[in-house]
């Protein structure tokens, strides 16, 4: 009966006890899913990992997996950026295809949806073209939900699996292994990946393919307006002549306390705009959100305002700064600087 219920849940098809034959495509998918579900628990001794993209987030995330004893093969556009990981014992591969051909599970965390498409789906150099049967792709880039569905379908055609698993928590979350991971795809596959996800943070299964991306985009909408509120509060407190360090400390334990305040409040006061998360990437994320809003027929004015302020930041050449640099946009708008306050 367990097989029958699993079959029903995966394919949403009523089970008829008197029908013993199934279309080949469905029975094949069922065998494929059952074999994945029944596979051994993932450990460093039985699972080879691949990693594509070792930027601000990827580098820290990778290091947790290497330190846990996993064999890791990596590819990134600029090989020198991967050097700290190669020093830790990671192996270099010249292409995503080459990474995948030496891996059972391949993670990717790159910049834009076009990069995701290139590193995973390119017919000759992409990871899927080199992935062995029953291999798993895990894309942790914030990307288009429709692309996540496309990757999942393409993987299934090759008897492989794909999970969209974007993350939230910034550079600190990546370093500390405390990221929120939003996973979309087959739940049995997400559960199989638990031992790896546990090294990176807390995984939340959000539903089928693309649902991890939708959850991350909703997360970005929340962060965008929270950041605008944090910055506007600072501008107001500055204009009112308050001590900003004292002000931030005072509100941090009340209802205005937030992860954004905790992560970025002090950085803003210190004019530390180093990227835990790039303005360029946030503009990309909010743009995807707005396109999805159009598809859904909903209006989110807070999101639209935040996106405009971040686009203005990018237009001023600040795209490679962190999202906390939003203070610069509001300073320009009001012809003042918090810096002079200190």
C-alpha cells in the first residue's frame, strides 16, 4: 500500500486496484522515483558532490561541505576565486559538464537566470549533459520559477532529478551555516538531500518545481520594504538629531527589530557597504518579482517603490555594493549624509 500511496501523491492519479498495467512513461517515472527514494542515506563515503559558482555565498557554503568530508569538484568562471577551496581539497573541473560527470549531486549558485540556463542546460557544456542517471541538480540561485520547472522537466527526461533551492541569510548565514533554504521539487529527493542541506542551514520544502523560487521571491519582497523602512527610520532619526547608534539599539528589542536591522544596522552606521548581497542581484530579484506580479495580475506598490530606489542606486554606479547601501539613495533624495553626523 505504501507504493500505492506514494504513487498517488507523486502523480496525483487515482489508484485502481484492478488495473495492473500502466503507460510506460508513468511506470518508468514511478520506478525512477521509487529507486531514488529507496537509495542509501547520503554520506561523504557514498556521494560525490559538484559545485558551480563560488562567489560571496558559494565559497562559504562549499567550505562547509569540504570540511564535512565530502569529495567536491568545482567550476567557476574565474578559477582564481576558487583557490581558497582548492587549497581546502576541492578538485577543479574545466566546465559544468565536467563537474557533473564526476558528481552524484551538483549544486549551482550563480548570478542571473541566463547564467543558470547556461551552466545547467547548455547542450554540450551544461551540467545536465554530463550528469549520470539518478543524479540530482540543486540550483540555489534566485531565478525564474518557470526556469526551475523547465530544468526539472529536462532532468526528468534524462532520468535525473532537479531541486530549486534558493537561500536567504546573506554572507553571514552562508559563513555560519544558518541559511534558510527554500526547496521546490520532489519531496522524497529533498529529504534525501537533508544531510547536505543540514550543513548549510535549515531546509523548508515549499512544494513542487518552482515553488522554492516563488518562496524566495516573496522573501525578497518582504526584505525590500523592510530595508526601506529601516533606512527611512535612520534618515528621520538623523534629522531629529538623535544619536543613531543609541536609536538602533533602542528599537532593536521592540516591534521594529528585524533581521535586516541586526545584519545591517551597524554596517550602515560604519559606512560598511561591502556586499553580503549585491545591489545588482537584488535589482535582478525584484525585477523577477515584478514580472511575476504582472503574470499574477497583482499590484505591490511597496515592491515597486523599493525596486525604483535600488535601480537608482545601480544607476549611480553602486551596483557592486551591498543592499544596505540603499542609505545612499535616500541621502541623495534628501540632500544629507548620515556620515557627517558622526
